[in-house]
C-alpha cells in the first residue's frame, strides 16, 4: 500500500478526532488548543499534524509567532467522512 503510513494515522481515535475538531471549529485553531480539545500532548499533536501536512490534509498559516491550522479541501472531505461515520455509530 502506497500510503500505508498515513493510513495508519487515521485509523486511530486521536487523529480522527483532530480532523473532526478542525472541521467543526468555530474560531481559529492552534496546535495547543487542538491538543486540549482531544486530550493529547502538544508534542504528539505536532507530530501527527506534520504527517497530515505531508499528506496534504492540513496546512499551517503563520501569523506572527503563531501557526493557524486549516484543513485543505482533501482534509475537509476526509473530516466530513469521519464525522459522518462517527454520527452513524
């Protein structure tokens, strides 16, 4: 499987919930706020976000010293599918 590494990222609870939280965010989201919302350490969140960025799922927009997280169109589609699956359960 070509994307085995990124595949293994999404079939765990924390990364999936990260995407759903980014999708449903009402304001700008930072790695630190995302870490709190999914009850995960900051360093673990950053590591996962870097993999997601490499896969073209999230992007970082630098504003001064802060990096704002946004879903790419591909990431938004994936997050919607995960959200739908969660809601079906």
